[in-house]
């Protein structure tokens, strides 16, 4: 480590040029290594792309004017540039070219997935993170030989900031992060345990104590303290929006800043200062600038996440968000300090402090002996305040990684890259379920579910019994196969489509059977997912006898171990009822009875609702952090008691919740007294009043469009342009869209609306649609079904929007829908089929046949649409029918819950307003062609927001190929699903396109896509079997070579499809 704190083994220049910086990377300027910062924005990270209005943007290096202007407008760093936030507020943020930066550290947490290179096939999981850092004291005392003692303390930061030529105190190098703690007892983002609840501190209100004119003063309003910022006109690019500032000189500005640290130089008016006893400073000659001595907390805003339902008394509060005086927490709450390491334990999780943070030593006495250059400052030298704290100016992280092949290595974090995949990578220690061992079982009827269960987004999903469960031993990522050791007799049930593990479930004993299976045959359900680094809520191994009472209730099977994020739609009171239902079912389970001790200590005579007696022994052990999971399924959890930090082995079944989310919805609820008066039935069926109804806001991925053109080039005519449109799914045809002209409604006056409601409106629309096809869905043996058809009767009950109200009384809206139908009737390209119903013409069902040369080829993509009362001012609502059974998305833009991300639908943010829905120019046809041409593409991996640039550079090709392969396999099941579960309204379309002609099996007019899909799959399997010949052929137009795991799975799909083809052929011949 050199004098600046930069590691001597930092990446060399050649490596630095080859690598790309990632978010949160610690770096320094090559021209000024003392200027250290953290990467805040990159070109590829779409989620950070907002204009830098609220940043102090400065210049340290030369940046082309056009690149800087583009960044200030869009917030997107140009390719090759990153946006860096420097360690101190006064140093600002800067757009800097990657060649001008040196990577210092890459803080990676345990449990994260990494690769050595983005195009490596093998990934690994971080199982240990050990960091050392370089510390700079915020204040120091120089030794004065003339008096034989130390001088008075001087602050490291001067009124001109850190970047000066003034003498600096000696640095402390190679300090293990495990020896440090945050400089204050509780800070924003800390998890705390208080009164048997786990919460996270969201905000801290602080006072400020300054040293001014060699005396301590108290600041009346800390929010108006000013920080000096020194940049000339060339160096200062952008001042933070809405942040008060004033120019003092040509190169000095004072900015108000409400988050100051001890040791920081600040300015404030004399009227904003008082003596420590509150007395006025009138008559005293005091400076207007000084140094922060301390920032004592006054209030904490805490968000409560969950509670210990096994504690004695009522671990309950009415509000999720609570504002507490500092005195209420200090000495009573415990911080979950997961950086503390038990004596003699190797696993470390050193990531909780970063460059620029202030820290103290856990044991100052030991530190003073270990580091000779550290000279503690006595409190009597600093007016009774503790100035023995440090600024972290550099760090160096060593990672221990367990790779998919089972090997374990220790490497510097700078040599590794975080893995950002859409799907979780399977690796050693993961609990997996064999798909063939899944059995759907009857769950609770919807009307018998308690209110909290109905709020969970997948509560209508299936309940499954998992008959085959195992622990992954190794993975061959290139061939997509895993070696799994299986449990002997697991008793596992999963609720809500795999999101929740039923509390009565037990993995049982791990057997000796080990086998190799395709990764595509395995499921990693969230309800079974546990990873190193997870913060977990635990069920105790000892409970008091008073908690054994279980009310007689029928609400079993409604809650269980899961991820906290899955319950984020629940109020805090509903979280209590959720956990209480879990506790009751656990008490009834056999595994819990056999493995849990009972404490028979008598309760105090005055035991009551708020009694805290006897809770001490259970006070903090209900929260821990997973520090390791091995290939025998053993889970080790670190418990961080005040005086008893230790690692314990925890059975898988005792983990009640993984705290993976820190957002929830605050609300008010019944008081504890009202709660105590509720019976079990009322407890689990209590719901919020209508005015407290919770809502879920979905955030969609967004960014630049996927094609090079704008949507304004798609025009619609009344003329039939279908001859210029080539369909998807047929060889030699492209996806060119028909021209779309500005829509103009007929000029004839509005028709006279009927008085008897929306059905009459729909009838009118049906009567007035002209020479469009009307009919039913019975397939004709010899005639291809039309692209657009108005069906008789009622729409199917499984239409996503069947419960929506029919379009209201609006003549212009009816005309517009009729115009949409005319366009669809004339201009639909082959491969897209649209159906509506005479009784509900506000509803559409669309079937798109996947284009050839893509992983979607021959697969039916079904979408439901609805014209709401806001149409055409708003685009139609859409819903994609995903038949992946929880296996993930087939496209980054097509979500399993039905969402479709497109700028024209308003679900994909875009910087170009022309790409949004236009009530004048946009059409339903345009939406459908967008899906066919821009979503169902050859390399869907690059449809992810911000990944277009990666595609142009050829980056992450391995991940792209693996994503394409998985998509292809999943969409083979779409073919099977559509044939086994008729798509209502599209029966004729599916029969004509996929099956032989029942009247003439030799008829060559039908596409017979089922056979074509089988033949294509068999050809790809044969390619794998003969790929050692090295002839250079690709398996298909979208994948060069299948993996072994894909071949295994594809053979199963082919077998299923061949059975369907044989049955159809037999039916045609009979």
C-alpha cells in the first residue's frame, strides 16, 4: 500500500484498458491518486439513468463537450465513461473516461455470483469476503519535542478541504474491516432488534456540535450548515438543483448540506449557534466557521419488518413506520452487527463499510497497541467528545469463491466480475427439486383463505407436493448438467406456485444416491432458496410452554417460510397474522415436536399483554445471517447477541423468512388491547378498511428501443398492404410492418346511442364493421382460418379482462375500435391471428406464431387485450399468457405475471416521446407487429433494457446463448400446452396450423407446425450427436450448438410432441 492508500497490486494498465467498471467500484484518478471515489453510473446500467440534476458535477479531467452535454441532458454516461461520486461531498461528482481511472476495489458480498470473465461459462458463489482498508484520522495530535508532549488536536480537513498541500497525519494501512464499526451507534440502513421486532432505520435526525473559536457550540438548525466547495469556473459544471448555495469568491461556493460528519469543516451564521448549555453567544467574538465535533442522534425513523412470534407477551406495534426518540433506542435496542466475527471463526462478510465512511475501532485499546502510528486523543482534549474516528480512504477485498465445478479459490475482488443473469445460477449447496417429481395438489379454496393470503400476488397459483428434492454437488455450466445428492424421503409442500414452503414440510435425511441431471430438469423455488449472506428470521429450538397453545383453526396451509419481498404487499399487522399462522402450523408439525425443547419455567404472577419477563433468553436469537451452506445441506447462521456472537447450525425448516427486501407499506391497525380481544378466526380474517387499502406499484425495465427506427414509420392505410407483409413462422418471410397512416374517423355524424347499455353498443359495432369475417372457432378441414375474426357468443372465461366493464357510451371510441378492426382485417401479417366477440368487442385475443430462426419458432404466443374507457387516449391493456410454470421469462419483455414491456404500451420508459402511444397515429396492429418483430427475436437476451450496446459489442455471448437455449426449450412446452389445453377462441387457428387435415391427412396445404417442430428438434439433437465432426455447421439459425442438458430435455419434449402428433394422425385416419 503506498502513501495514497492505493494497493500496489492494482490492475496493470493492460488489464485496466480491457476491463469495464461496474457500479459501486472504488476507483481513483490516475493523475491524482488521493482523489478517491465510487462509480455511481455506467453506460450499461439503465436503472441509474436519470439527469444529474441533484448532483454537484465538477470536472477533473478533459471530457469532450458533446459527451458532457449529452450526459447532463440524459444522465447516461457515453460509452467508455463512468460517473464517479468522490468520497467527500465537497469533491463532487464527475464524468470521467475509464482510461483516466484506476480500479482500487470491487466490494462484493458473500452470496453474490461472480465470473472471472463475462464470457466464461463457469460462475461461482462468494463464500467469504475479507477486506482490509486504509484509514485517515479525522483529527490528530502532533508530538512536540520541545515540551515532551502532544500538541492540541488538529482536524485533518482544513477550510480548503482535503485536497491541499498541508501536512497530513500518518495513515493506518492494512486494517481488517472486522476490527471496525460505524462511527455512530445506529445509522441509516442498520437492522435493529427492539422489543422483539426487527426493523431497519430509514432516517436519523441529528444535532451538530461544532468547535468554533476553540470552544464547543451547539447548532440550532443543523440543516442549514454550509460546506465550502472550491472550484473555478472551468471546474464547476453543475450546481445541485434546489440546493441553497452562495458564491463567496470566484472559486468558492458555500452549499447547504444536511448530512455532516465529525471532523468536517462547516460554516453557519452566528445566530444559528448557542453555547452547549443553550446560552446565547452575543458579545462573544466567534468565527462563522468551525469543525464538527459530534452529530448526536435525536430521533430515529424505523420501519418494522417482522417480529418474534415465539416470544412471550405481544411482539406487536400498530404502525410499520415509527418515529422514536434516541433515548428510547439507546441502551434498549440492539444493532444487528453482522460484521462481528466469533473468535476462531474463518468466515467473514466484510462489506458494510465503504470508502468515505467514518469508522471507529471495536477495541480502541487493542488497536493502540497493534498500530504504533495510532495515537488516541483523550476526551478531555476535545471538550469531552470522542474524536478517535477515521475516514476510510481505500480498501482491498479478498474473496473466497466456490465455483460450480466444486473447486474453491481465493482471489482479489478486482479480478472478478459480478454475474448479472436473469435467472439464478445453480451451484453447489443449492436445494433443488426435480420437475418430474412435482405433483399438483388441492389447495385451500379462494373464499376460505384469510385476508392476508389473498393479498399475496401468486395466491391463486398451484400448491405442489415435491417428491424429489436434493442438494447440488457440482455443475458443468457449459453442458448445463448438475450432479445432485438426493434426500431419502422428503415431505415437502410448496404454496403459491413455489413461493412459500409449507411449515409442516421437512427435507428429512440426506441419502447416498447421487445422479447427474440436466439443469433444465431442476427447479429452484423461492420457497426452498437459502444463500450465504441472507438475513433470516428463525424459529427457536427452545420455546416456553405457554406458547404451545394452538387455537382450533382451519387456516393451516396459508403461510410458511418465504422471502420477505413476497410479503411486501402485506401491512405490518398482516405480517403478524402471517407469521402467527406459520407458528401455529409449526407447533403442529412432527419435525418441530421432535426437535424442539420446552421451557417449563413458571411465568411471573403479573404476566400480561406487555410482559417482557423471560424474554431475555430469547431476545435476539430470532435473527441471524447465513454464513455458509454446504453440499450436505448444512446451514450455518451467525447470531449476533450483544455479548455472545456465535455461529450455529440451523435446520433448513427453522428458517421462517429470508429478509431480502427493505420496503413495505405503512398503515395503522388495531391497538394491542383490540388485538387481544380478537379470536383466532377474526385475527386471520381481519382486513384493512377501504381507505387503507394497499396498492402495488410495478416498476418496469426500460431504455432505448430495440430497433433502429422510429414507430412513426409504421403507417396504416385502408388499402390492403398484406402483400408486402411477410409472416413470422414461415421460411423466407420477414417481419416487415405495413404502412400506417394517421387514423381519421369517418366524417358521418355520431350514431344515436341506444339506451340499454354496453351490450347494445357492442352489437352496433358488430353490425357496422362491414365485410369482416364473422363465425365460430370450428376448424375447417381445407380452408385456412382468417387472421381477424369476430366470434359469436360470449368471450372465454379465462380471458384476462373478462371481469372488466365493457366499453362505455362513447361514439368516437366505438368508431375508433371499428377503425382498428378494419386495419386488422386488412393488414394483419401471416402468423398473427386476432379474435374478438360480438358480445364484447372491447376484448381481443391474439395468437402469434413464433418466427422461424428464433427460439420462439413454431410456438404459440397468446395475448389478451382490452379497450378501456380511456382508449384511444391510452393504449389497450395487455396480458401475456405465460405457460412456463415458474421457470422464468421467455423474454426480458414478457413477464411471467403477464406484463409486456413496450414503449408503445407505456410500460417501457423511453427518452423519445415519438415512441410512446399516440391516440392519433398508433394502432393495435403496430403493437402486434412490435411484439413479433422487436420482442420475438433471435437473441432475446439483448432485449433487456440497456443491453443493446452489449449486443453491438458482442459482450456476454455465453449468457445470451444460454438464455436463447433455455427460451427454446420452454417454448416447446408452449406448443404442447396449446394442444393439450385448447386456447378458447383460437381452436381453429391451432388445429389448422399445427395438426394434419383430419379429412385428408396427406393434404399439403396446412403448415403442420407440430411435425415441423419435431423435425427441427430431432435435427438439433442429431447435430449434437455428430458435432465432434467439426464441420462448422450450426444446430439452427439461433443456436450454434445445444448443451448436453438441453439435449436431454429436448428429447423429453420431442417424446411428448410425438405422442400428440401420433394421436392427431390416428384421429384423422379413424
